[in-house]
């Protein structure tokens, strides 16, 4: 399965399609979540990420996240690939989560390319690596950056070898994540979409369940229990 920002919407984490609120209304995520934006104005990009980190820290997993934890115990094999960087699946209890676009709560050293603790002090006002003093960035995948190799391979393997593929709360606009549903379908899987609206792939799925993930997923689980 693939989840997107829609599954965290009911936890109060704004989706990318929702207009950016308040201070960030003037920016498009595509213009902030890029290496160029970070190199050009690291202060502004870090302000955006610190704002989002605060939202994520205050957010709690919702019934949709929890239903996926229960689902994993009901089926022989389940691979949860998420585009979300909020870590809410893990906080709900999901294990083996494939973080296709990284995780906003981790820092990565720009020079060493590894996840690090930031140094307690910073001379430049920007967070610096606790090991080498270089700049740190959020450990997420920006537009124009490759998907982490392990995540790419795990997601590919799962999409190519599954009976059912759930596309949950994603506008299916960003690649290569959005290609996983097609890949699963071509490999013979039944593709089910759970979304409050139609998306770019709705016309190509086997079943489109229209509604909030926090309501649809628990209902799906009830149906599974009754069979
Ligand atoms: C790559 C992490 C190549 C960061 C994200 C032109 C120029 C440059 C690149 C491209 C280009 N054209 C295409 C590309 C490729 C590009 C791309 O696809 N661009 C798009 C805009 C066209 N992709 C990339 O750049 C990727 N990398 O291609 O690398 C490469 C290869 C080798 C070597 C070098 C390079 C990397 C893309 C990753 C970007 N990072 N996030 C951060 O979070 O800050 S993307 C971000 O937006 C999310 O992670 C997610 O993937 C994406 C879309 O968000 P969604 O999750 O779908 O959320 P969205 O708001 O869109 O929709 C919410 C949905 O939920 C809606 O459908 C709504 O109806 C629904 N919903 C709402 N409430 C609910 C609900 N559903 C259910 N229940 C509810 N309650």
C-alpha cells in the first residue's frame, strides 16, 4: 500500500494540496522542498520545516493510522510505503514502514550525507552537524532528488508482488511514488483507492472508496472481521 498526506489530515497535519496556511500561504511546497530553495535561502526553508515539525510533534495518529496497524495483524503480508514524513504510522504502531520520502524529524549532515545529532550551539544561526560543524538539513527527499535506494527497492518489490494495492490519501501527482499503483496493477494486483476526492489515478483503479481514511479504513477492517 501507499499512503499520502490525506491519512494524516485528520491528525491536523495539513496536506500539500491544502493551500499553505498563514505565513506560508505565499509559498508553494514545490518551491520550498527543493535543494535549490535550501541552498538559496536555508533560513526560510528551515523556518518552514521547523513550523511543520511543530505541527507533527503536536499531532496524534488517527483511526486511519491505527486501522493499518490492525490490518497488518489480519493479513499474511503487508508492506506500508508512505510518502509522509511525519512518522505518524510508526507512532501508531506500524512496523517496517517504508519512508519513501524520508522523515522530517531527523537531521542529515549536508557534508557527510548521514543522519546526525545537531550541535547544541550554532555560530551561523542555522543548525550545524554535531560531528563536523557543517550545515544540517531535514532528512527528507526534495523535488529533483532520488528516492533512498532501500526504500525504492522495497516499494518496487512489494508493488510487483501483491494481491491488493491500497492507495490511501494521496493525490497520486508525485513520481515515482505515484507509479506504484500502476506497477501493482500491471503485476495483477487489485488496486483500491481511498480518498475524499477523485485523483489522477481514480479512473484506473479497480475500486474507489470515497471518504476520509479515518472512517473508511476502520469500516474495511470490520468487513474483514466479519468474513
Ligand atoms: C525524482 C518530502 C529523479 C519533502 C515530497 C520537473 C522538474 C523536476 C522534477 C520533476 C518534474 N516533473 C516530474 C518530476 C519528478 C518529481 C515530481 O513528481 N514532481 C511533481 C510535482 C510533478 N518527483 C521528484 O522530484 C522525485 N524525485 O524524480 O528524482 C532523480 C532520479 C535519480 C537521480 C536524481 C533525480 C522526488 C519527489 C519527492 C518530493 N518530496 N515530500 C517534504 O515533505 O517536505 S513530495 C510531497 O508531496 C509528499 O511527500 C507527497 O509525495 C507529495 C504529494 O502529496 P500527497 O501525499 O499526495 O498529498 P497531497 O496534498 O498531494 O494530496 C492529499 C490527498 O489526500 C488528496 O488527494 C486529498 O483528496 C486526500 N485527502 C485529504 N484528506 C483526506 C484525504 N484522503 C483520505 N482521507 C482524508 N481525510
